[in-house]
């Protein structure tokens, strides 16, 4: 036989439930309340709820019953009840007489102490993990710095131009990755990073490593948007390779040069272009070919990782255009 919910008794409610008048006097309480407070029904009825549960001479500032009297609608609050040594989700529902006057309030308290303790433990573990991750990023950056330093020492002993060029290229790649880990170490979000804060100093850092840096001017037009660190690492490698090629070959025999770096985003689609006004890249070099050289082959690989496309425009120098979806 179905229960008649119009005549439901307070003891049918599993959570601590009391009925109050508008002056905070307890009119009724269920068995769950008696069990929670260790007070009999006789001890509960007639007492002011705030005196009994908060040992106070006035209602607490976050008392939902006070809010009900003002709003005339159901109110919910999370409350700490020291006398019960716990945290409760308290809901107060108003009941009105036939004239619309507030007659009584049904007060239901759900014990959420264990949930809150679990949340606090989880937050503590998360904070510890974030600290550990920050330390990992810091150590990776320091190890990369050590490797870059060793490479620099090795360069001093080399005479063969091709070996020097290869080691310089490898060192440049490490330095660009170091910058990413430096940004992650300083960030409060280890998964995402500001595109502008990463790309702009990366461009300056790469160019500063070349002996012809003083003849090259840069123009940067970079939108501010957030990108996950994995995609950012791919972009760092791409930008490093393209700028390295430009600095090595585009301005040979020239007294000045210009590099324009642009990064725009629209509807989650990013477009990054790197344009120099130097010697145009030869038509024979095809970025989609496997014989384009290791640097451009790396650009191919990283572009695929981004599920993006890369094209070359040969007009007043060379322009590389990378397009990809930030969310894919």
C-alpha cells in the first residue's frame, strides 16, 4: 500500500528535522534529531534552537531561518555546529496559514561532516601534488640548463663548422623548452599557459642567440589566449626551428632585416605566422617533403601533433603560416 505523503510523519524523514515557529522556538522534532543531539523530545520542545545548538543568546549570522523570514521562501546554508562537532547542510522551508502569514518553518539538517573532511583531505593532497609538480618542472628546467651549459663548453673545443652548427641547433632547442618549464614553474596552472607570455619572450630569446641579432628588428602582434602546455611545447619547437632557419640563412649578405611574428585566434582556430623580409627560401625546399632537412622535418612532425597545417608563402621574403584548432 502506498504511503500517503500528505500525512507524512517527522520520523519518516531520515535526517534531523525540527519544526520551529518564527521566533526560533522548537515545536517538534523527529527521532533523528533526538539521536543526533542526544536530547529527548521533551528537552527539545520549547527551547530556542540557537540556544540549544549554538549555545548562543541570538541566532548566528548565517542562520537560514532569519533569511526565510525576510525572503518568505526556502533557504539553504552550510553551517558549523560546534556543540555537535560537525558541519551541516541546513534547509529551512516556510509554511504559511490560510491568510499568508508565516506560521512555522521546517528545518532539515543533513550531516556533511564526513564529506567536508574528505574534501579537505582531497584539497590537501591536491596542494601537495601541485607543489611536487612545480618542483618537477623546476628540476627539469635546471637539468636542461646544465645540459645547455655542457653543450656550450663542448662548442669551445669544436673546429668543424657542421658539428658546431648541429650542437648550436640542439642547444637552441633545449633553451626554448627551458623557457616553457620556467613559465610552468611560475604558473599556478600547470596544464595551461598564456600564449602571449610564452611566445613573445621565446622569440626574443631565440634571436638573441645569433651573432647577427643586432641587424634584425622584430615586430610582434600576438593575441592573448590560453593553451594547454602540451600544445605549447609543440609550438615552441616549431617557432624555434623556423626562427633558427631565418637567422641562419635569410639575412646572409644583408645589413638589416625584419621578422614579423603574428598569432591570432578566432573561434578556437589559431593562426601563427612568421614572416621575414630576407632571402626567399628556395622553391626546391618543400616543407611536406621528407628531404627538407632535419629542422623543417621537426616542424612537419610538430604540426601533425597539433593536427594542424603549415604552408609557405614566398613574397617579399618568406612567410610560414601555421593553423590549428586550440581545442582539438
